[in-house]
């Protein structure tokens, strides 16, 4: 996969989160995908990853929005790193934090 296609894939993955489209997010996951949560929990496989995402997508938390700040793509390795700002509205007002995802892509 070339750099532009990989960057587009990462953008579409992020957009699926912002649309609150769990099926769309999961469509990017391979059966052996791994999702490491911020709290140290490691989810292996699509069933475990879907279960980890369900609370976010069913509305247990305020609406989250991910805003891409930097995107680094290594097309030859099939890897991308996206740094983002996540924003949400809370009872105390707007809040947010920065984070990053390292995505490994195989077979586009």
C-alpha cells in the first residue's frame, strides 16, 4: 500500500469513530487485531475489541471527537502513527486530552 492510500485509510478509520460507527471502526480490524487501552488492558481479536468499544459507542460517555494533529506513515512497513486531540463536553464544560494510535496495516 502506498503512502497516500495508507494515510487515507487512517483518516477513514478516525472518521468512523467520529461518526460513532462501531461497525465502520470494526471493518478496519483483522481477526487477530490487538487494542491496548490506556489503562493497560489488552484486547485481542475482534470480539474483545468490539466489547471494549461498546460503552463508547452506545453513549455511556459524553460524545467524543478525535481531531488529527499529526500523521506519520511508513508505507513500506505498513505502519502509521496518528497523534490526536480528543474533545468532549462534560458537566463542567469542554475537556480534552491528547493521545496517539500506532496502526499496523496488512493487505490494505
